[in-house]
C-alpha cells in the first residue's frame, strides 16, 4: 500500500521499478522490527545478521566454526561488537522457562520444588496475619504475622 501511496508518475519511473524496492524494504523492515521476541536496537540486529552471514561463509571456507577473531576480520566489527552481535542473535527467539529445551536442560520454573513452598507461603500469608496473636507456635506463623514479606525457603539467596 505504501508503494501505491508514495508513487509519483511525474518523476518518470515506472510503477514496478518503484514498487518492487519499496515493497521489499517494507517486508524487510517488518521482519526486522516485528519478529524479534525481545527489544534489540536496530544496530545490534544488523550486526547480528552480518555476523551470521560471515559465520556461514567462513564455515564453508574453513570447514569449521570461525573464531571471534576471524569474524572480526571478516565483518570489520571489533571484538566487543562481534560478541554483542552473537548475544543479540539469541534474543530473536526466546523460550519459556516453563518448558525444557530438549537438550537435557529441564524447565527452570517447573523443576524446583521450592517454588511451591514460596507459593504456599505467599498465598497463606493473609490468613495467617488474620489469626489472633498466640494462636499458634509455628515459627512460620510468627514470621508471617510480623515481617513485611514472607521469608525465603532455606537455600534461596
């Protein structure tokens, strides 16, 4: 639609020669800006693409995964930019902490039984605070009545 709106026949170009680059640019912009799971600066996205292309080319040439130094030489980016580009590429698609990744890395949130303890403490806090003083000798009850937040289960930082 942008190609139709922006086209000016008085400039002497044909519509297809104007529309094809315009539509291609709009598609690239959409894919660049709307398909990443996390907000990443445009420069980091572009550097990530540059490093990914260089990685593919060097893998074919070298027969192995290129080093950061080889990527630096190939892309013209400095060492920190190559590292940032590699990190940014991981933000394109992120997984859930509730699901394992299929590579022997279990789900984070679902695996730790201490989450259940924390949920129990948090959800029972209003009930415990409503009890009259002296109605229980449980240290958790006393803590829940007096502290502003529930205490962490042992072993949590």
